[in-house]
C-alpha cells in the first residue's frame, strides 16, 4: 500500500544511518580511550619512581637521588604571586566592564583586546616577559618576572569567567540596593561581589591550575633548568615542575624517563587538587544561592 | 544645626572622592589588557627591528634554510613556518573527524544523562598540561606508530601532530556541540515530519545550520595548534627543514623559540634577536588565522 | 467501521511521563474533507494529530497505546516504517519553521531524502508544490533566496509546499494561522479548502470561527477525550453535548 511515489531507497538509507551512528560513536569512544591510555602510560611509568624521597629531593645526576622539590616549590611560589596579582586585577577589570563601563568605543576596544589576548600563544607571553620584565624592567630571571608573565597570560581567562559571574547576579538585587540610596561602589561591594565571588574564585583557581602546567612562557624567560635550591624570595631564580619534567625527558638515560613520569604524576595530583577545590566551591555556593 | 549640615556635606564629598578613586582603579585594571597588547607588539617590533637591520626582510621570508646557530648562517623562516603548518595539518586530521563526530554523537544521538557524564570527561583532555602530552608522544605514541611505519624516526612530525590532535579534540567537540544544541528543535521536528531519519536530520539540517559555530571551533583549534610549544619541542625535533614526509624530524616556530631560549645566546646578539623575529612571525600568523576565521564564520552565519 | 474512513483511530491513549494526555480516543476521519479539532488549551488536540504521524515519539517519556489505521493499515504496528508514514502524512506547524536555506532547497529537501536526485525531476516537483501551495507566483523568480526572508504568511505556505512535495495523502495542520495576520490567514484558509479536494486535511484550531468557516467536520475535545464529533454545521448549530454548547457559547475557553 502506498502512493505511486513511495520511498525508493529505504534500505540504503537505513544502512547509511547505521554507518554514521557507528562512526560517531567510535569518535567518542576513541577520544575517551586515548585519555585512558595516556593516563595509564604515565601511571605505569611513574609509580615506581614516586615516593617520599622523590618529593623531598633536589634534581641530581644520579636518578636514584633525584627529586622534584625545587621545582615544586618554584611552582608554588610562581602560582602564589601570580594569584596575588591576577585575582584583584582580573576581578577589578570584570567589575569595571560589567558595572561601570559606558557603551563606547573604548569599552568595545578593551573587550576586543581581551578576547584577542585569550588566543595569543603562551610562548609569546614568555617573549613579552623576556623583553619587558627580565630586561627592560631589570627584574632578571626571577620568580617575580615569571609571576608577572603568568598574570598577563591568565588574565583574560579570569576576566571572562568573572564577567560571567557578575552578569549572573540578578538585576533585582542591584535595584533593591540603589532604591535604598546606595552608591555604585556600595552596591558593587555589598551586593554584586558577594554573589559573584564564588564564580570569580572558581574561575581564578581554574586559571591558576592552567598556569601551573605551563612551561613555554617560563622557558622563554629562561627559568633555570637545573635548580638545586628552594627559592626564598620573589627575586630568586627558579624552575617549575613542567620545565623539570621537560628536562628529565630530554636526558639520555632511561631512568630519567621514569622520573619524568613521576614528576608528571605530582603535577597531575596538584592539578586534581586545585580543580577539585574549584568545583567544590562552585557546587557549594550554587546550592546556597538558590 | 549648622555643624551637622557641614559634616554631612564633607562626608558626601569624601564619599564622592572615594567613588571616583575606586572607579579609576577599576578602569586601570581593565586597561591592563590594552597595555598587554601594546606591550606585546612593542617588545616584538622593537627587538625585531634590531634583527631586520642585520637580516633583510626578503631573506627572512624567501630563504629556504634556517641555520642561525651554524656557519654559514641562513635566516629563512620558511622551514619553521612549514614545520608549524605540517604539524597543524596532522593535528586537524585527527581533531576534526573525532571532534565533530563526538559532537554529533553527543548532541543528536546521546541521551541527556550520557551527555552530562561524557562531556566533562572529554574536557579533561583539554586540561592535561602539554608537557604530559609531549611525554606521551615521545614515549608511547612514537614507538607505537613505529609498528605501522618502520621508517618513523624518534623525533617526527607525525607523533607530535597526532598527540596535538588528541589535545584539541575537546575544543572542536565542545564548541561544535554547543553550536548544534543551539539549533532550534523546530527545525528537527520539521525534518522528522517529512520522514527524515536521524542521521539525515543531523547531517542535512543541524550541521549546516550550526556551521558558523563549527567553523569557529576549527579556527580556535588551528590557532591553538599553531601556538603550541611543549609537544613539538619534545617530540617533533629540532631540525628545521622543508620536507613533505611526516616521518622525519622538523622544527616549528615555537620549537625553535624554545630551543634558543634554553641555549646560551647572549643578550643583544643576532641569535638572541631571532627569538623576537620568529615570535613576531608567529604572532602575525595567529592574528591572520583569527581574522580569516572570523570572516569565514560570519559568512556562514545563519540567523534563526 | 464506516467504509469511507481514511484515518481510523481506535482506543488511542497517550501518556507523557505520568501525565495521561489522551484517554481512549475513538474517531474516524473522513477523506477529502477538512476536519477541525478544537477545544480549550490542554485538551490534547495537538497530541492527537501528532499521534497520526507518530511525532510524539520524539518526546522522551512518551507512551502510546491503541491503534490508528490509515487505509486499514495500523501505523503503530511493528511492520510499519515510520519514515514512510511521515512521507504520507504531512505536517504544518504552529510557528512556520522553514530551514535556514533557500526556498528551493526547503521544498526539495523532502524529495531528496526520499531518493529523488534528478535535477529536472526536482525542479518539476518544487514548481508543482509551490503552485499547489499558492506561493509560486510570489517566489518563482527568487527561489535561491533564503526562506527566512519571506513574510510569515509566505513562510507558512512554504511549509505547506514542503509538505506537499513528498506526495502525501494526509495533511495535518497545528494552529497554522495563529502566528499570522488576518490577510495571510484568509489566504491559508482558502488554500485549506482547495487542498481538501485532493487530500485529507485535519486542522487543530482554538479559533471557533475559523473551524466554522473552513471545516466540513468538527471534533470537540475536552481534557483528553472526544466530547463530540460531527458535521460542522450540526456541531455548531445543534450540539448534542452540554459541554460543547458551553464552549461554543463562550462559557469557558
């Protein structure tokens, strides 16, 4: 039963549909599998070398004695100072753009800059740091220079995330405060920021967790590769975990591969910790805000 | 009475002053971004000028050899550009099919619960530090690929490209998926009502309607691949050359910058200034890619 | 079963989750006529016509029991191809939903997926469909323009042309004029009467005057059940059911 022009190709279309479904499913599965393989490979190589001695020693020519202590502290110092700079500036910029900025060409220009900067390769930031902070401002190849570079690198990310957080504060809250005679800053500080704070904090922690995995800009400002001391101040020379890992991978002896993998595991654990904190904050405050 | 009025006026003035200062501070924070862009351009151009005083621009863009660290010195950036391009193309060959396929699956086939679980897991791929990918490329992917391609040497473009592709899959899949989910359900219903099957709805209606967003995801992936540093430094090699074989070692622009930064080139030397000239070329390349991408995305944008 | 029934709905019940939307519907739609389905919001009229082209199945959590026979074939049986069913049963939606492509490609979409690849044949189908939908004169010189450039009324006629392009037998319309101005509405109403000469037309409407103007038969539904069904003139002038009368006189809506 059917009219003169009933479907001519039902069977073919069915086969076509199944093939496409399988291909798309395969795409997802393969992507997930590659993640699993990656983690498995790193864990398998690194676990034998991961112990307390590893975390508390300095790098050495002898693999058995080598450890990631200097790089771990270097990373902590750099990320710490980066947080100090990037959080206020990023949040401040976001607040300005969302609450204060007039709708003019300058504001659009600033927004354009931010979205462009988000796409600039991280090594270009390193080159900027080299020319500006290391040389022109004569900060040398110090933690401070590294932190300033990182700050500029992750600033667009923090700004965009914080803008989201500020935008999500309902207008009704602001209007209620204005109606009581509050000034702009009083409204911002008393109403907007407390509401937006968890989102801003989450965004910053996620941005910092990206910073901790970055090697390229630090290499460009020539953070040292072989560091046998724990930094004591922001003007000290330093190295970070990704660079230490990179260095070990390039050494000829096979044992250093294992050390590199162990270093990766330490880095991943730190990352996992930071991301978990960020997600925890986000979930906890999302429930409250309801 | 008068005293009270006077202190009120003083307080108001103080408040207005405070508000003004705060607004200036916030504005300063926002301006940092403009400052950053200017600083990047400033540093690159300033140092590159020094470079181009010694090396002609024509040589830079037309010479096919790059040997600043050897005698005789050649300063043709093409081998580095080609290395970048080759690795990027390989990464796209991986990321586009797997990323787009994943996006289609998640947006059109997968039930909501599955999507909520799988999407964040795919995002993890984007969060893994690039040193880890570099390690993976060197210690796992290269030996594994050597089973299929015995002519593959330790440092090669193929491993780096494949691993880079894996890294940018989430970029393509997340953004494409968002673009596809934004296509109104009424379009799908109209197509189903005509007797279309699921894959026809997905490929003939949803994907073309979301094309602008999908292309934007490709462009983002390309500029990420072009700017990537650690994977290529660790796995692709440090021998700049113009070759069509992905099995050989090459060097990308970012790989070169890494190499020279780790070296002993003294400040102010010609070799040192190559950091900035190559950096400038890289910056311009990313800028052009983004501009082209915006133009293409706008061309395919469909309003609904 | 009356011999000239095109669509025979028997014991049809539809649930969305735990919401029992259609309760044991029994009704026979006549061929080559316009049947209006009317009733207050939430009475299930849209769900009823979407059951005829099985579009309810797109909604997660939907469950359908009962049978619908089109020409003695149960469309809910396992042997039925739902894709072929949807070719035979065309649908026009409340808000026109042309694809964001050209006018030509919109109308050609259906034939293309059902296997027509010859360009000349496609051109012929597109022209015929647009003529039948009373849109050809207005768009024949700009078929490559985007369908979104058309006015609301034109878009709706485009949707009708799209439905006609696959040679259906039945045309379902879900409040097709609710988003249109009166002039566009009257064009479409005239089109409905013309289409009924060749097809079986079922329209859902909450506009009683439209039902009275346009339809040969009227179904009145209330909270998931068929309350009254008959020749339009009779239903409006001599309603058998008290509820029908109350609805028609506007006591509730």
